[in-house]
């Protein structure tokens, strides 16, 4: 009965296109590990990977291609657009986790929000594009939490309040 189940599972694996376990001389089945990534590489005609990154009210459109590590944001270099070093560190985090520092050129356009939100949007877009260009990098980038959009946003102002939660100053007389 167990031989029958084994052969049925092998047939199911063959039908799915998965590799079948190899049987050694001792009759022990060892599974064949596939090196193929689960996802396909997504590249346009120019050899670039495209992704959209979002953070707060900022939206970044990111194109990634192999190169010398130059990052261009809205037609300006990253040192000029993001003057604060902390924002540049945020942008380069996905490359550090994937161990691909200086191997890709990034061209992106970003709209909306402030500089901090824009830096977070660019980071999210770079991480998404990196996994589209190299699907094998998805595991370390996802483990670092860069593929998840940060859902935090500014709380809306309520009526009868000065801001979202702050009340007007109390006056006794």
C-alpha cells in the first residue's frame, strides 16, 4: 500500500512539474532540491526592473538596472536631493541587506509627502525592484521587513479640536 501511495505522490509531483525524489541503491528516497526561484524575473525591454514604493503620502516610481551604484532622484543625485545622511542611509538599506552595494543604478521619481516619507517610499521601491530583478534576494529583503509598506499615516483633524487630539487652551475666565 505504501508503494502505491509513493507512486501516486510521484505522479502528482510529475504533473506539477516538481522534481521527483531519487531512490538510492539502499532503497532510500532522497528529495531533489530545485534551485529555480519561485518567482519569475520581471525586466522591461531596456533591462530594467520597475517597482512602486509608498510611505505616508509619498509615492516613488523606481527603475533599477545593473551599474555603478548611482542613485538619481527626480533628475538630481541622491546627495543633493537628500542632504541629510540619515535619509541616504535609509535609501541604501535594501542594498546592504542583499549585499549588492554599488552594483545597481537607480532612477526614480518621487511625489508627495515630506523628505522622510519620500526616503521611505524610495527604500520600499528599491526593495520591490530588487526582488523583481533578482527573485532569489526576496527572502533576505523580506526578512528585513523592506517589502512591507509602512501603513502609518497622519491622523485626521477632528472638529472641536485644535489638531487631531490637542484641545484648545482652557480659559477659566
